[in-house]
C-alpha cells in the first residue's frame, strides 16, 4: 500500500503542472501582437503508476494507483509544411511585386496613349514633312519640321535616359537586397549558436526559434532557398541539434561547421557592366540564379527594361537611317545636296535613342533641309513627300512593320505585361493571405481561447491545492485525533 504521505506528491505535481500551464498562457497573452510569435502549449502526461509491475512489488497483485501528472514540454504549435508553402508563395509575391513596380515606372516613361507621347510626336513629325512637300520654300514650315524633329529626338533621348535610370535603380535595389540577404543569414547563424546551446542543455528555445523563423520568412521574400536540419550522432543515433542550414541552389548560404558552429557564405552583386543585375558567391565567384523572390523579380524586370530600351534604340536608329538615306538624295534651297538629317550626339558609332539629334547645321539654317528632288526647282517638295511617305514603309529590321506600328506593338506588349504583373501580384497576395490565415488559426494567439485555458488551469490548480488541504486534515486527524480519550 502507498504511504500516508503518498497523496501529497500527487497533488504537488498537479499544482506545479497547472502553474506551468498558467505561466505559458500568460506568455501567450503577452505576445498576442508580437510579430512572428508562435502560440505555445504545455504538454501534460500522467506519471507512471505505482507500483511498477514486478514479482515482488508491494501490496500484492491486482492494483495500481496513479501518481499524478507531469508537464513533459512546452511546444510550439506550428505546421512546418504550411511554413514551407507560405515562404514559397511569399517569394512569388515578392517577385511579382518587383516586376509590377518596375513596369509601372516604364509605363510612365512611354505615357501612352497621350498627347505628349512618342506616338503623337511621330505623327506630328510625319505631318510636318507632308506640309513641307506642299510648301517647300516656306521658312515657317521648314522651321516646323526642324522643331518637331527636335522634339521627337528629345523625346527619344529623355525616354532612353529614364529607362537607363530605372535600370540603375534596379541595380541599386539588387545590391540592397543582397546586403539584406547577408544580414539575415548572419542573424540566423547567430541564433543557430544560441539555440544549439539551449537544446544541448535539454531545454526548449521556443522564442529563439520564433525569431529564427521570422528571419526565414523575411528571407523567403527576397530569394528562394531550402532549409535542412543539422543532424549530429549521439550514441549511434542521428538527432537534430537545433541548428539549420540554408541552401541557395547547390551551395549553402548558412552552413554548420563541426567546430566553429554556423558559418555564412557571403553573397555579392555584380558591379561591372557585363555582370550588373547578377549575384555571385563572394568566395568562389560562381553565379547564383534565383528561381523566386524579389531579386529574381528585379532581374526579370531589368531584362524587360533592357528589351524596351533595345526596341527604342532600334526604332530611333532605323528611323534616322531611313530619313537620312532619303534626305541626302534631295537638294536644299541653294541647290546643294542634302546632308544627314539626324546625327549622333555623342562619341558612339551608331545612332540610338540616347544620342539621336537633329543635325546642328540644319537646326541653325532651315534652308539646308533637302526638300527638293535632285532635278527639281527651289519650290519642289518631292523629296519631302518621299520622306513623309516613309511613315507607311515596311522596315525589315522592325519586324517588317512601319515605324508607328513597331512602336505601338512594343508599347502594347508593355501594357499587357504590366497588366499581367498586376494580376499576378493580386492573386499571389490573396493566396499568401489565405495561407497566413490558416497559419494564424494554428499558431496565432486567440485571447478567448487563452482566457478559457487560464480558467481551466486555475481551477485545476485550486483543486490540487484543496487536495493538499484535505490530506492535511486527514493527517491531522490521525496525528492529533486518534488514540485520544475523551
């Protein structure tokens, strides 16, 4: 049979277990609004019954009595699979947000359709040549041709400068994101060391693991990665030591060294013209090619901007080449042969959107516009008409389309791409919100639920305390009441 004081230990364990439950509930309530906090729960389990089955156990056979309760652990209520889903979809959201943001900036650059966009300026440019073909000797009309041409060239240069600035901004953003990746990796490595020490001592670093998971969530929006638990051999058994390893592609961003603990491999952004927009491992120089995240979105957006800049350069170059080719065939008002109407405005070898400009000599003297044909008189506008008719010519290097159609085609594609980025951003946002709500239903703190738990633990604690009072009364009866004659 159990001893006289047997029940005290059972009641004491009950008080201690319920007290730990109350402390954990208090911790949950205090962190109800803490970002990244995971709800904790005390795991209670019955302690082994008395006596332990044996041939010589006390009290004979046919009975066992419980010895109470024990709190085995304080666990985090977290779904690792859901974490993986959220991080993957958050990375996709980050990618599309960056693409959307950049494409919206590019749309502002082209500003189509509008009264000030390139499309309108090109229409005015062709109309000016058409009018010149009718009034070849008119100085005001010639001035209009030069001014519209100059406005068109300025629009090309301004658009190219803005696109180049957007690319520079993207490069700076990538550099900042790379620095953030390195910073987050270092913080995770530092937490690894603290978590490892606490796990080795047999405790549970729940709050530190919450901090690490929050860092992983932030990292997942920037770049895609995989997480591996670090395993160590103890008594011929593989167990997790609390540390994690983070892998980018085939190499580790955060690795675990057997003696030095967690180590971080630094990521660097490309700086020279050939490698701008790319990221590399600093030690090996190998390129990292992300498949998701904000860096991937910035890289994709950079490629898109380069495509639009290339299209703009092609349009400006082909437009200048076609007009120059026709213009030099004509005669100006003095009968002299025509010169290049558009020229290179810098030290480059070819005309691009960034350097196209009207010939300064023609800007200074509009009589040098070669509006007449070779055999025409001063009032002849045949060459001006031929230039005006270039508006409808199919240009081989412009995908066999006209100048206007080529421009409209790639700006229309810009509109489609921007709309797609907006749609994907919205959809990914909804998906991430849904997954986050599912996560909150598991890991989030519900104040109503915690209040109910608090009352439950409180009543159980009070009942265990009352049990001790009852046992004390029983002992008092035995010690002070038995054998006393009255």
